[in-house]
């Protein structure tokens, strides 16, 4: 019998791995006095901040950025307000009582930030991580500014803060915010409605007035700190694409 022909070799097509962009190392600096003894030359990671009110789509966008960055080979760490292991539980409990003075609330948040900066953000940056912050000192400053806290005092308190590699503020009008918050939570938050300011006895009306004050303060702060303002009222996919473009530029050292 004639010899059988060998079976042809089947070559399976494999998708090439996604290209990994190695971040360009850029100089780091603090806004003010910073933390003593910190060697900024060893911070090889990137600090990306996404700002915006509750309902702006901030958390959704950060989640998508984490998937995108990790999918291209970047280790990530997420940080945000009230996530300190030192005071987060105490701050939450104090806020639930709605009895905090403006100064006490401000110092609580400053302590929460300082603890995360020293024990989470800076160590991650030393390890070369991409740190994504779900809000940063700008929200804290804006909240205090609309409550009449002295801006020079705030600048001194947050002089410990590291200057981020990119800050993106998702801009959404209060009228849109309130619809999104109601759709998600079916209620409004006491502090996010600015009820402690006595703007209105009606929480809905107070929310609109307070968020308008916050939005105006963010725009005023933007002139000082130069962060990017992104239209957060567009479809999430469009916002996500713009954020990826901006962060790609940061990775490239621009």
C-alpha cells in the first residue's frame, strides 16, 4: 500500500499581546512643605486624579481606567476619600451624626488624606504603580472654601500633597447630578446637599444650590492648579475615550 501523506500542519493564529507603554519617569514635587525625608527621585509611578461630584460618573470611569491600564500591563492602586485605616471609620460615624463643626470636618478629612498619602500613595509610587485617586485635595479644598474656610490656611494644610501627574475634573451641571443621584440612590445625602450651610430647608433645593457653589469653586480652583475639565454629561464611552487619551499622553511623559 502506498505510504499515506502526512497531515498538513495547522497553524493557529494567536493574537499578539497588547503593547505595554513603559511610563516616562517625570520629576515629582510637593505643593508646599511636603513630607519630611521623602526622596522624590524614587517615585517612578504615576498619580492620576479624577475629580467630580457624586453622580458625575467618576467611579465608573476610574473602574474602566483600571481595567484598561491593567490590561496593558500596568499595576494599579485605587485610593479615595474616607479610605484611611486610621480615621475612616471614625469620620463616617461622626458624619452620620450630622454634628461636626466645619473645622473639625476639615481636619478629619485632612488626617484621612495624610495617612493615605504616607502609607498608600507614596509607597505605591515608589514601586512604580499607577495610582488612581477617586478625588484628591481639590474636593477637600472646595468643600471647605464654600463653607468659608480661609484659603491660605487650606494651602498650608495641603502643602503636604504631591502634585499629581494628571488631574481630570468631570463637569456635570447640578440639574443633571440630582437626576443621576436619585436614579442611583433614591435619596440625597445630607453633606452632599450642603444642609449644614442652611442654604434651604428643602434638601432638593439645597442640593442644587450647594452643587452650584461647588462647581463654581472648582472652576476658580482650576485657574490656580490647572487641571483638565472634561464634559461629564456626554455618553460614558466618549468620556472614557477622552480620559484614556489624556492618560496615554501622561504615560508618554507629555
